[in-house]
């Protein structure tokens, strides 16, 4: 497995780079999000990579960040019908936080605005990735300083409901609805109100 490449950037196109590593030239396909982070050649760069082996080709895909590569792997390994080409299009058409938000909120309409991604495929992505992306998004949110006490209480309530066995997306929907009904609610009251909705 080739997990990363570090070397000289010889050429940079919106969807592909050519790199020289130890005297060997590599063509690496990239999303637009990675293209935007790379310097103009000549430059020394490091890309995280994923090698995809097919009967007729060995193709390297490159990413500027671990989050990009992790999402690419999630898409090609866990969503039937999504191959590397469509996974790159998704990474090119949406930021990772926006993609996670769409999945968590069941927003197939927003996802299907990505070029090359139809409504049915967007719904399939949400169905198959919702819990994987959702829990990590809540954990991420709870690890960051929250913008307000209300945000902190909401994150704690969602994590508590997940611990009780509820799906993250259902927990998030119920907590948001309960918090809209009573913005000054305490954590315990919020969990109780969300449980009544579930």
C-alpha cells in the first residue's frame, strides 16, 4: 500500500498532479479541495494517497489532509455504486463539514447539487454513512469549544442519547426540536424532552 508521497511537484492541474519521488514520476488524481492547497510547481510537497487497484489499472489518488482521504475511503468502501471518480467529485463539490452536515441532517437535496451526484445516490450515501459521519461530527463538536452554553448542552444531550442506543441523526433532530421549544432548558430537561419525542 502506498500511503503517502513526498517529492517534487512537476505539474499541477485541477484534477491531477505529477510528482517526482526518488527519480520516479507519479501521476496522482486529486480533488479540487487538494488542488487549492497546493503551491504552484516547482515545489516540494507531500500528499496522503490511496491506491485503487482495478483489473485494467492501478490508480493513485492524492489528498492534502487526512480528513479528505478518510472521507474518500468511507465513500468507496461503504457506499455501493460510489467509485473513486464520484468520490473525487463529491470532495471537489463540497467541503467536508458541509458534507457531514448534509448527511447528519438527511439533506439529500443539498448533496444532489454536487455535479455528477443524483438524488438517488445522495439518498444512498446518507443512508449508508449517516451513523458513521454523524457520531464523528458530534464527537468533533463536543471536543471543540462551543460557541455558547446552549450549544454545549445540545452536544451533551445528543451524546447521552447515542449512549442510550438512539441513532445520532434521530437524537440530533429531537434535541434541536426540544431546544427550539424551550431555549432556556437544562441538560436533564433537554434529554427528557428529546426522549419524549423519540
